[in-house]
C-alpha cells in the first residue's frame, strides 16, 4: 500500500465489489431455500475482496454484525452481492454488503439480505495489522453510511466487551439528538 493512499484516502467506488451466484440444489435446505451459512460465506468472500482492494493488503474478518435475512432466496435464483467500504478506522475497515435476488430471467428482483463486516488489514507477512487508507464518501448514501459507522463501531466494541458503554461518545450523542 502506498503512503499516498493512506494520506489521501480512496473513494468508495474504487473498491466496490459485485459478485453473482446462482443458487443450486446443494446450496439449499430441504424446503429449497438458500441456507444462511452459504450466503454468509459468499458475503464474507465478497467483503474480503472489497476490503482487500481498499486496503491494498491481505485482510481478515474481525466481525460480522446486523445480519438481516429479510426475504427467502430460492433454488434457481440468481443473487447479486453489492459490497462497499463504509469507513476506515486505524487498521480496520467497515464493509456493507447488500444481497439482491432475482429469477434466472432477471425478474422479481428483491433486496433479501444485508450485513456489516469489519476487516483488519495485515502486513505482507500476514501477521501484524497495518494502517488503512481513509474512505472518501461522495454520494449522499455513502456519506450516511460513513457518518453512522462510528456508532456501529462503538456498539460492536461494547458488545464484545472492549469498550464500556459510558465511553461510547458517538452513541450517547446520537441518543441525545433523538431525545
């Protein structure tokens, strides 16, 4: 990774990743729906590709949260995973993955799932975390995901026991605005 990228950051579009899969019988449960574990694997793979492109480094999955299985995906459907980096923190990046399904003809398109992943960038020896480039959000949606990422990060840290709730300044500020 070049020092220039760390200092200047990278646009969200530079690492956007799109992955497509067809749901085959061996991907499904006994009632013909895609098994959640198979979907999570594909989401993790696509997320890792996106994070690796942004960080220009090998990455490892640090966390997965807010997985939402909203609509079933059926055998024979074609899914498209759209993955973007939302924000960078020291040595990690938050990734947002949305999953859309359609029939093989491209009809009945629906948003079925989404999740946030955190990946940590590693040095060339794949042993130590390294600094990552900043994220440059340009669109309104990118800006919204970027701004909310610090709250999501604090919640992850609280839930994992690595931060005390009273230290969560972004979360507290969010609820103060709501009240």
